[in-house]
C-alpha cells in the first residue's frame, strides 16, 4: 500500500480529528513513529491557535507533556509533528476499560498534576483539559500520561485573570461558564472533573447545554459518590477540587 507523503513524513492512518486539525500516525525518515497534526490554512483564528500551541510546546520539555518534534508548512496546510502516543487518549481508555481503582487514579492524577504544574510555573493556562487531551504512552494499565492539545492555551501573567470562554463544558470551571474572570485554578476544576470520571465512571455534573450544566452545578452543593465505594480521603480530595475558586486547591 502506498503511503501518503507530506513534508518529509509518511502518513499511515488517521488517529484523530479535532475542531481545527486531523491527526495522523506517521513515520519520519528514520522510521520512528510520530503524530502529524494536519491543519488547514483556512482562517486567521486557526493560524493563531497553531502559533499558540507551538509556542507552548517549544518552551516546555517534560515527560508528562507531549513532545514537540517539528513544524512544516505548505501552501494549503501546516503540519505539526509531535511525539506519538501508542495508547490513544484517556477517553478511549475509559470507554474500553471503564472506571479505575483509586490506586490507578492516584498514579494518573500525579502525572497530570506534574505536567500541569510545569505549565502553571511558566504562567500558561491550558483551558481545555479533558480526557481527549490526555494521551497515553502505551495501552498498558500503567502508561505515562501526557497533556496535549494546546490550541486554547494562553500565557497569563501572575495575578492576572482571563475572561475568554473556551474549553469543553463538561470539564469547564463554573466561573468560566458564568463568564467571570478566572485564573490557573480553572484548570484544577478540570482535573477534578477528570479524576471524578476516572473513579466514578461519569462526569461530576451534566447538562444538555452550558447553561443547564451551570444550573446543575449551582444547585448541587454536595458531590454524589453513590454507587462507588470511595475512600474518605478520595472524597475529600475531589471536594477540594470541585469547589469555588477561593476554596479550590492550586497546582503548587
């Protein structure tokens, strides 16, 4: 079978499709596997998102953040070349394996927190943390987790607050849903929502649209752990993340 060649890389198969890019598994000229994000040059917004993503990836090197390899350009496309993660993403993991035990969730959380802490140390907010943006190095039960997809990330000087609404509503902090200013603690709500789903097999709150989701968050002062035996420590930790910004844990 003839493989498609782009920008010096051979593309094997499509492994993902996002809001502004298609991701392929490919190989470089030394036959090493890579992920190639193919981005159309259609709008200025898309170009700005790409520039943002590359700026973040170029400045950070950490085992829990997907590694930048290369950026190529053609008349019609950009090709963002990244480390290939053979285990897919955390949403696939949850669909295939279901919820996990607390020990596994703790290992996963530690890795996500370490990657996020590095981002926050250089004043970068991810703003779209969700299971689809957490990649797994392999398909074992003990993979290395890597934060990916920095199209919505932004630099935020210390003490400043952001105001742009972006991200995935089910994992989005309520202050963003309310169109209020927010800071790095908004990412911690997303971490709490991901951890809750890992342990409980469902998101902490749901709604048919962002307004209904916010209403459900506001009228549910207590998290429900019904149906799963969760340790008091696990419950306490989730409550410390899925709470108002003033009471919420930080990544430091």
